């Protein structure tokens, strides 16, 4: 069984990497979410593979090809001896696939379906070219600093430092994505962050 998992991982990763480099396959935004989360982990473990798949509706992943590599990767990584021994080369190839996709080596610019940024300072919503600024605050505890913005598909949410999550009608998913993209690879910001506020209904 262990040898079968290693072979399945090696075969799936090789096929995906070859097709990606040949320009005939690239990840979906939902698959890219999993890839980028794995890429940020210093060492990929079976727990990482399991957890990051749970960020996405399973139906989205089972429709794509990446699941063919994720399932055997989880099986191989869950056995430390296997991952360090017989499966070492396959695990290295899996990490190479993750790096290639996360670094967007072919320049496809696939935006993940889920993006997130935590801001140590305040998150300010701005309108009228910056003339109007309103700080986001938690509706439950009124916390204004240490909040996290998350956008999944077309829905944006705000989570305060105490863990209260709310959907604020003033948050626009497109604007939140743009604000997160403007920070490059940073997912924790030491200062403040300005986000374009959602337009008024009818505008």
C-alpha cells in the first residue's frame, strides 16, 4: 500500500508539472488557494494538506486535477518513515509542483479563490478619492486594530482581534482583493491598510 501511494504521488505530480510547464494545464482559483497556503508552510506536512483542503468546498477540488496529487501526498506525508525514505523523491517533486504554481512560473496569474490579510493597525474604508475615511470596527466588541480581511470568491468578511467575524455591507470583494494584492506576498501588515469602500446602492 505504501509503495502504491508513493507511485501515485510521483505519477500525479509528474503529469501535472509536465502539463503546467507545457501550458496545457493550470490550477483553478480554488486549487490555487490550497497551493498558496501549502507554499507558505515552511515544511509541508499531512496535516497542512488536510487542513488547507478544508478551506475549499470539496466539490470544487474533486472537479479538478490537483486532488490527484493531494490525496497521495497526504497518505505519504502521514507516514514519516515513508516520506523520509522510499517516498522522499516523490515528496520533493510535490514540493516542486507547489513552488512552481505558487510562484506562477508560467505567468498565468491565477488568483486564489480565498485571500486573507491581517493588519496590526487599522483598516480604513475610503471614498471620494480618500476625502472620506472610516475605520472598520467590530460590531460586537468595537475593536479597531489587529483585524483580518478575508475574501472568498465574491464575499468579503472582517474578523477582529478577538475572533468575531462579520460581513460588513461597506466591504466590496473586488476592492478587498485589490488591497490584498497591493501588498504582494505579505499577509501580515505592521501598519494600517486602506480599502476602497463599496459604492452606495444604485451607483
